């Protein structure tokens, strides 16, 4: 039998470690340490400290920023886990110089230093510019929807929340009657009585939570062309309920603007709505102000820097903004691929397997089969019923359109509803809707700003430019969400989430500096 050196894992050992030796040049931890100590000005953090003459010394914001950035680059956002890493991990010990901040100190630093973190983000962006990492030739804008620290079950319109509150009242009344009955019954099961009392307490807390929210808050209105009430959230009313490819989430949409040259993020803003139409103008204004503040460009938007974004940002108002401000933008409408002959065979060649065997969307009566009188605004459906006029509005292309909708009783009892409606069961309940149909009122309309953008995007130059958008911005979200595991926000409130989104994007930019910059210069 061969002999080996015995191993005893229960022994303790005192090892002499030089913390600076643990930060090897070329590693990400060295990049963080070098930038914060040698390049960045952290005096913006100092005004909030009031211990000049009395009080205990505070943790250095440089050490806190180092351990938070390093933890985030490893996908660690929990302040308790960051504290544990400072106690056990030699790299964290080297970055914090063997200090172990309490998790509440770490959490307070992340959630309460939004403006200071933004200042650090801008300083890193300026360093990227000085080292030639910004090309300022093409910017790609896109959004990444992430869950926040709020449950979507606590979302609803004010009517829905009132119904939920009334339902809780009925449940409380039921459990109170049950508890009263058990009290009067001799030899009743004590465990059952305890469960009933606990249920009453839990339901009372939920009821009071909804009641206080309804008293203190106002209905939340959307930002569409016709503002209507959207779902509020009791836990974090600045977040929004959003539909993603992985289901419905309660969270924020992180908008990032990425420079083409080295995929450096030049702007990072969060919005509590899933729709991106209204985010384009504030994002572009923020970019312009930041570049002017950093003395990179007096007017970056009018220096012929190309702005690209996907179809989610396209509407008539945004196209007019780009046109009137002479911004070199390329933002297609959602039909731009159908106009391009190159994509004619796309679904057949690259579509999902067995797509031809799947049930196709059923065909219903088209608007041409309805009788419409544009003078009297009168519409008759294929069954001979007159349907209700819902007004004249401009559609997304700025074209005046007359809208009609069938009454519930008409559509519910119609023998042609399965041929007329995509979802015939919608007419079977009181909150549903009948068949809806619209008619353009003027086929000889004036050209719109959307038409202007269509011409730009459909041109050979526009197609060539827009083809770069996906390769510029999508890998950034892949790096942040997949590689770094920063795929949800752990805070509540738009202001706090904004600071965390800057930290996420700061990690990406520091990595670009480490890979392509000159940190030792």
C-alpha cells in the first residue's frame, strides 16, 4: 500500500498575506482597485458624512465601492452575502483592506447614493473617451426588462384593488365567525382555533395594506396618446407590470445607449413602464446634456452621430422629434421587414420547426365586408346590425380613423360571431367587448414623419446602417444579464433602481476599460 502525506482539514494556520499582491495586473479586481485609487474622484461621496469632529470613523467609500463592484461582477447583489465574502474571501479582503462593513452599511450605500454613483459612471465614461474607446459614430438604444423587489400579485387598477379589499373583508368575516363558533364549543380543537386567529391576523394586515394605499395614492395613468389608468402596485408603485418573452413580470425597463466602437454604455436610464415610445426623447436629451457636461461634444445629436433603435421606439411623435431636431436617426416601423425582399423567405428558411403544421391564425370578416358611410359615420356589420360609433382619432401613422364597436348583446347572440371575431368568447361576459372595426377617412392624406422615416430605413444606406444595431446593443445585455447574472433589481423605487442600473452598466464599462484601455498609463 503506498504511503501519502496525511491531510488534516481541521487544523488552523496563520498565513502572512500582502493584500496588494492578491490584486494581480490584468485581472478585473486590479482594474477596479487601480481606477478607484488612481483615476476617480470620490469626493462626491463626502458631503453626506458628518463625523468631522465627533462620531466614529466611517468606512471609506473607496473600499465600499470596490467590494460592491467586484461582488456585482460575480453576480452577487445580496448585501449579506457581500459581508460574508469580506469575512472569508481573500480578494474581497484585499479590496476592502480587511475591513468588514455590516450588510446594512453596504445596502445603504447602494440604495442611498444614486447621484454619486451616476457621477462615478460619468467619470468612467470620460476615461473611456480619453483613451479612445468611444467612437461617437453610432449609438444603439434598447431596453432590458428586469424584475424588481415587488410582487406582481399586488398589482391592479383601483377598481381591482377595491374588489380585492372587499374580498378580504368577506374572508375576515368568515374566519371571525368560525373563531367565534369554536370559542362557544366545548372541547374545541385549540390548534384549529389558533389557525383561525392567525388567518384573521394575516388577512387584516393585507386588508389594511390595500386600504392605506387606496387612501394615500391616486390612480396611475399611462403615457399613451389617450391616457388611461394602468395597474398600480402597492409594494412599489413606480414599477410596472411588463410582458416579456419569459412571462409577465413586475419591474423596470433598463434603457441603455451603447457606442458602436467598443460597446461602451454612454447612457443608462430606468423606466417603470414596459412601453418604450415615451422613453426616446428623455434618453436623447440625457445623452446630449451628459456629453456637453463632460466637454466631449457641445451638441452630440447634431454632430451627425447616428441614432438607432428598434421598432418599440417608433411612433409619429418620436419621428417628428428626430426630424425637427435634425437628429440622424434610423428607427423602423414594425412592418419594415415585410417591405424588404431579402426577408421574403425568412419564415420558410429560418422559422421554427414544423411551423407549417401549426394552426394558423383564423381569418375573420375584414373591414371591407362592413358597410360604412363616412358622411353619417354609420356602420352596418355583415349580419345587418348597426354597430356603435366610438369616435375619430389618429392612428399610430397619424391618419384620421373612424372606430366602431359592436354592442355586447349584438355580438353575443350573433350566429356569425365565430366568423367575425378572433375571440368570440369575449362577448360572453359583461367586461368583454364586441367586434371592433376601423376605417381610414382620407386615403389622400399628407405625408407623415413616419413616412419620412420609412424612406430613410428602406434606402440601401438605411438598411446597411440599421443592420449594426443588434450587434452593438444585444451583446451588452447578454453580458450583463447572462454572464454577470445581473438579471433582476433587488431594490424598490425608481430612484434606488436607477442607482443599481448605473452599477450594472458600470461593471460592463469597467470590463471594457480593462480589456481595451490603458489602466497602467
